[in-house]
C-alpha cells in the first residue's frame, strides 16, 4: 500500500512563490505517475498538474500553466510543485495523488 506525505504549504503574498513536495512511501513499485489536485472552499476538486516518473511527461491544468512547474524524482518516489506568480484564486487545499491514492492535503493561502 502506498502512502503520500505532503509538505511545503503555507501563506504567501500575491505574486510570491511556494514549493510543494510529496513523498510516496510503502509499496512504490507500482507508481507510474504522481500529481497534484486542489480544492478551494465551495468548489470542486480541480486538476493542477501531473508527471510520469519514468519519462517525465507532464500535464498542466489551464489555470496554472505557465506559472506552476511540476517535477518528479523516480529514485525517491517524490513529486514537487513549484508555484510562481501566485494569485488569491490559487488559495486551496492541495492534494498529492499517485495512481488511485490521495494524500491528506496541504493548505495554500495567497493573500
């Protein structure tokens, strides 16, 4: 069984940057891709970004493309989300996801 451990959230001024990290532990041999979703208060969960760990194929949601960068480390089964030029509408709980496993979520607040 895979567990996902997220870190790096917090509060930042608009225009600032944050970096989220997610580490997968447990039965990680089955992991092919890792990514991020987010959910703002009163809204549905939204796709943010995803990367495959072997070939580094990346996908981004329309609302973050050009501002966020996802990267993965296959050797450590980790994924990172560099978030630049943050906007108040980026405020949400960010969830790491790998295959069908979700992390507990980490809060990002942009003021």
